[in-house]
């Protein structure tokens, strides 16, 4: 099994503004993944943050981008391959509520 990172983009990324039905959908989806042993972790992200850039390590407030590009949270899961990870992503509630998108990325292993 490989690990995949699902990045949730768009919508407004704010769990504080979600309806009880939306929150229930998230809990059911993640609960099902947990029961299957596929869920490794998941968290929403704050809308504000800091960026450290370049050789000079300049720190600025951010990220500043359009709402549709904002990463609002992530989920780390186990799947046999990209096809299975994409199928997992299709159950994500962000696709049902608003203009959300899910980016699926394989987590590469690092040789130590």
C-alpha cells in the first residue's frame, strides 16, 4: 500500500461556516475510511499563514490567492494505487458543497 495526500481546494475552507449536514458528511466519509483502515490522518487548515521565501528566508503573511486555489485541509490515506486513491477522493464532501476540488498526490518515500 502507498500513501496519498488529498488536498482540499476551493470552497472557503472554513469549517466554522459549514452546516451541520456538511459536517456530518465529512464525519461519515472519514469514518468509513477509518473503518477500512485507509485513513492515516486529516485536518482542516487555517486560512491565514506565513510564507518563507528564497535564500534570504524572507517571511511574509500569506498565502494570498483566489479562494478557489486556497488549500483548506488535507487527508492522508493508504491506497493500492492512484486509481484507488482517486476513487477515495470522489467521496469527498467538498465536491458536493460548493466549488471544491480534490488534488490527489502520491507521497514518495525518502531513502534515509
